[in-house]
C-alpha cells in the first residue's frame, strides 16, 4: 500500500491571499505617491493578458503613468485602497486630461511610419 499524505490547501491559499494583499497595498502606496506629485489622480484598469492588468494613472496636472498588477483582482484592490476614481474606459474628458510631450510624439510618429520607436 502506498503512503498518502494530506495536503493542507487552505494554508497555501492563505499565503497566496496574504501575498496578494501585500502587493495591492504596495501598488496603492505607489498610486498615492503619484497622486500627491500630480495634484490628484484618476485611473482606468485594463486586463493585458498573461502579463497581468494595467492601471493607467492620469494626474490632475495631465501627467500620466501606469502600473502593472499580476491580476485584475489585485489591481481593483489597489485602486480601492488608494481611494481614487476609476473609469470604465480611456475616453472622453478623462483621456483629454493627458498631456503629451515631444518624447511621446516622437515615439508615436516612429511607430506609425515604421521609423525608430526610441528616437
């Protein structure tokens, strides 16, 4: 007869939940720092596939950035902890707040016409 060993899945699930909670808290702290530096912040959450979920941040001053969470649930938890407004899509007045500079325009032109993307 083979020896069998019972595995305690609840212990592993508890560790994973604690790890996800810590990750959400770190992301919320980064969101808070961004908000402080840009006079407030709003966000949009977008699933990007196997890589995770993107949190696009747009500051009141037009500055923008993004963070990547490993899962959609962690991204949602992070923005909830940060207490910010989250938009369903990146459009309208929310998208119009974004200010782009020469760097972004150079990259967009290079991508559009097949030129260098890091020009």
